[in-house]
């Protein structure tokens, strides 16, 4: 896959404050890349540098084979941006359509294509009935939808989205996620998105990067990161009858589990070498007269990985 | 460069004139010119015999010059004051800066947004002034008809408002990009408007000696200053500082 966004040794300082430090990152064409991190970690600053709004203090940033310092106009022509607080970035004295027409023209979208594109986006984002209204009369969620439409009006090959589904209801959030997946499918568009919603990143992103205190700490697919940070596996066991405390002491007595605890009347234990140890634990419980209803693995999600990576930094 | 600047200017002019406050500025300018013309034209007629026709002509040029040259600079200065800091305050600056506009296109767009309404208002104001002065003279002193504007005064009223407005606009765009709040820009705009007033009053004292050479020399200097100031605005324009300034 071709690299479409490349950050090499990117550092951005605001006076003495280092917002982003020595970030090396490659985002591939057609990829949905999630940029995760706590508040003030440097996510939005990275996006602002990559979209030519800020100048890097050190390092290079290449977007779509154009250097952000040498060819900023070429970079801007290739990208779409849904900025941080995107919901508040509309002209209230223009209607929905006029807002989109304005940016469509600035991005050189041919007149005949522009109207179709506007209709298509408004239809998809369920804004058609508000096309002649001012965004000043919109709820935050509707404004956010309009911001998304504006970012995509020129069908850009590279899209930067800073918290794209914030302020959207769950149904619309899902629609937007499906839309992004559809657009990115077949290497059509590359999405670089900052998000706080780990479940969103888990379902949507091909790869994610964790940033903390301005440093990129981990990059990989959600599955790879899970494997990397979870060498031990966690299981939960539910009894039909019997005392969970008794079951806990039996599991502890086997000395096969790394840790055992009770959560909501379920016994949760962590083991290594599952194939050998789990049958022995189950046998010990059955032999003690306990009836097991369910034994299932607890799969760590991206949130667990995130807490482990960011929490440890 | 002009095409995208024009797209910007067309849209922004439409937005600017949706504001009731902005719409009031030309109305006030037209009103003041009408009052000036209606008041001074007949007021000085009784003294023509005493001071002579030539002096009456000079006085009319001074009074009407103030109205048709100075006042039209108010509107573009106020529009330009809001141009960058206003967008920042309303959070609309980031999408605009992230669009493929070059610095030159963006600044030219802002310049045209403020300048075009200013020029239209200036010329409309001139027509109103001429119509009222000569309309009144036609009935009360037909011998003094077309005493104002002389050809020189007419050329002056056509050339200077756009040049003065462009100067005020370029200056206000620079200021608008360097302040943090719209009200700060408006406060400075008030001071900037005083500059053309100063120029007009200087002209009042020079008006007896003003001639074509002085007019074109003054226009050339102002034109060069406009170009220099626009270039300065371009050099000072810094997206990074605009975004990172609190």
C-alpha cells in the first residue's frame, strides 16, 4: 500500500510548551487511521500541522506526496477537514446549501457536479429538509453533520476528521461510521481521525496510534495491539449452583491461575497456557461438586489496550 | 488569483449586507451628504456678492469634498476591521484557512469584500451630493449651476475614495489579523477613519493651490502606498500565528 500521510520527526512547540514531539508515522492510502489519546495529548495539533494550519517546529510532514511547508496549497487541495469544534464553524448568514456551495467553489468543484454532490450529501446526512435554513437555527448535531458534508464536498482523497461523531446521536454516528468505511473501501479515500470513542476506533479503524504527552507511543491494528499487550488471557466462569467464594478458593488452590477474583457472582481468572491449564481448573471445580453453566473468554477491547498503554505512560 | 478572491468577495459581501448595522452605514453617509448639500448650498448664496463666485466655489468644494471623499472610507474600514478577527471569533476561520486559497487570494478576497461596497457607496454618495447641490442651485441661483463639482473636483471625488478606502482596508486587514477580539479592531478602525479626515482637511488648506499635477501626484503616492500596504499585509499574514494566538 502507498503511504499517503508521512510524518518524520514531527515536533511542534508553542513557546516552551512541546505539544508534539518526534512523531514518526505513516498512514497508507485507503486506510482509516485512528489517532487516540487523552486531552491535550497532541492529536489536534498533529492534524493542524498536517492540514497546513500550523507550521512544524522540526521534522517533515508529507501529505499526498506534497510537503506541507513547500506546497501548502497542493496539500490543501487534496484534503478535507472536519476541525475540532467543527459544529461551530459555519456561516450563519448563509443557508446550508450556500455554505456548501461556497466551499465547493473554493475547492474548484465544477458547477454541474457541485449541485449533485450537495444533494447527495444532504440526502445521506438527512439534512435535505433543512437545505434553505441557516445553520444558526441548527442543533449541535445538525451543525456537526453540515461540517462533515463540507469536509467531503470536493470528494477529497485524504480526509482529516477531528472527533467526527461527537454531538451525533447513536443512529447517525453509526451511519457516519458506515459511510467512512464505504468511502475508504477499495482504497478510495484515506481517513485520519482523532477520536475519544475507543469503540468507534475499534470498529472503524484499520490501524490506530496512541499519543500521550505529544509522543506517539503505539501504532498498530486493534487486533495486533491486543495481542501485544495481552499475553495472558482472562476467563469468566458462572456457576449454576454453589458458592462463588468456594469456587474461587478451589481455583486458587490449583495454583494454575495468575489471579482469581469474583465479579458479580462470577469467578474471573487469568491464565497462561490455556490449553493445558483450563481443563485442569474445570475438572477441579466439577470434582468439588460445582455445576458450571458458562465459561467464556473475556476479550480485551481497545479501551483495555488504551488504558494499559496510556495509563502506563 | 482574482477568480477565487472574487468567489470569496461575492459570498462575503452578501453576508456583510445581511447585517442591519452595516446596512445603516451607507444610509447614514447618504443622509449626512444630503444634509451637508441641502444646508450649505443655500446658506452661502447671500454672501456670494461679498466673497465672489470663485470663493463660493472653493467653499463648496471643501464642504462637499469632506462629505464625498472622507465619509465613504467609513464603510470599508468597518467591514475590514471584522475581516479576519471576526472570522476567528465566529470560528469560521479554520475551514477557510484549510481551503486551497493562497495567502494572496484570501487577502485579495477580504480587500474586495470591503472595497467594492465602499466604492459603490462612494459613487452613489457623489451622485446624491451633485444632484442635491445642483438641483437646489437650478431653482435658487441658476447662474451658479455646476459651480460644484468642477472637473478637477469631480476627478478628485472619483479617484480618491477608492484609493483612501484601499489604504484604510489594507491597514485594517493587517490590524484585524493581529488583534484577538473584534471590538479591539473596531476601536482601531475608528482611529483609522480619522486618517482620510486628516487628508481631506489638509486638502482644505491646499485647495486654493490644488491643481491637476498635485492631484495626480497625490493619487500616485496613495496608489503606491496601497500596493505597498497590500504587499505588507501579505508578508505579515501567518496562518500559524492566527491559529495559535489566543
